[in-house]
């Protein structure tokens, strides 16, 4: 038997928490700048330019949506850290492998449950 810990040490939790907080901050800034840029794009122009702008706007909205989703996942992980459910699989209730959490701190399921998707 090895002595690999089955949960993250508290100092690792602190590091992960900071990582998630920084990520949430970055995503909020990212979303805010994308939204500002989007407004500036709504300037009148030639039809073909407008069409291109529309396409860029659509793409930007998708980016904003993705960033919002990532932000929600990050904030949810931070909430789980605070309420003590972080690192517990939300599907089977077993502990999530600490190695998985180090790589994907926003993971809500263990590898076995994630594979079942
Ligand atoms: Zn599971």
C-alpha cells in the first residue's frame, strides 16, 4: 500500500481556492471587456461590413456565453469549498481523486461517474 492521501491537504486547498478566485476574477474581466467591445461594434457601416460584424457579434456572444458558463462552474467550486462539499462526487457521493481535482478543480463528479456521461 502506498501512502497517497485520499483528499487534498489544507494547504493544497488554499492554493486551489486562490487559483479559482483568480480564474473567476479573470473571467469577470473578460466578460466585461467582451460586452464593451460588442457595443462599440454596433456602429453603422456598409452592408457587407455589417454582415461581417454580425458574424463577429454572434461569435463574441458565444464566447461570452462560454465565459459565463466557466465563471458559473468556478463560482460553484468556490461555494463547495466553503460549504465543505468540495471533492465529493455529486453523483455517487464518493471522494473525487485528489489528482483529478488538482487538474480540474471545477470537477463535480469522480472519473467513474464522468465516464458514464
Ligand atoms: Zn462518482
